[in-house]
């Protein structure tokens, strides 16, 4: 089973570790979620791949692999997202996934992600981050977006202070 999602219109604030400006002279302040791929093998293994783009042609890809389980699949999607963000930050930020929770709230499917960040300007201080997204019928994509929501403010602050 393979799932491919194209989210070319979704943008999340980024750390702006790349200092170049996009065409037109304005500096881009968003990291775009451009692609999500999830594959499950017949041996109960799965892999998640998330692509984020800062400038056209300047994409980073995060990957995570593990054992296929309903909760494990959602966790791998979040892990792949964190690896893409870390690659974009070129080592300036490091993230650890604390947990992912799927639940029903207000008659909707919700994915909540808890992340800890070590690095950046306050390297000695761990920062706990929380993000959520109304997942609808796609909890894997919901986990990717919830992870981006969790890191949004931190990454936005990093680009604003550069």
C-alpha cells in the first residue's frame, strides 16, 4: 500500500536557515509542505517520507521507517517531518518526538503531537512544543501537519531574528 499526498499550497513558518530571497526580492518566511509518501510492505514494515520546500527547487526530505501498526504509522509520519525540519535547519535545531495521540474531539478526528526541541539560541534549555490538526479521514497527513504546527512558532521566531 502506498499513499502519496501533494500539499503544494500548505505553508508553515520556517527557520530560514537558508538566507536567499525568492524571486521578486521578498524573503520567503515559510517552509512549504510539498509531498508526503507512505509505504507499507508485506513484511509488516513501513516507511514515511516528507518533503518540505523553502524555495522552488530547494527541498529537504525526511524519512522514518518502522513496524506497521496503526499508532506506529502515525508516529513515523511525525518522525519523518521532524527529520526534514532538522535537515533544513542544518543542525541548528534538534527535535525529539515525545508522543502522538489520535482522538475524537468535537465530532472530529484530531491528531496531537508533542515534541521537545534542543538547540537554537537557547541550546541549554529544552522546549516542549505541542501541535494539533483536524485529521479528517487521513491521520497520517494529520500527523505531518500537527508536527509542523508544533514547530511553527519556534521556526518563525528563528527566521525573524536572523
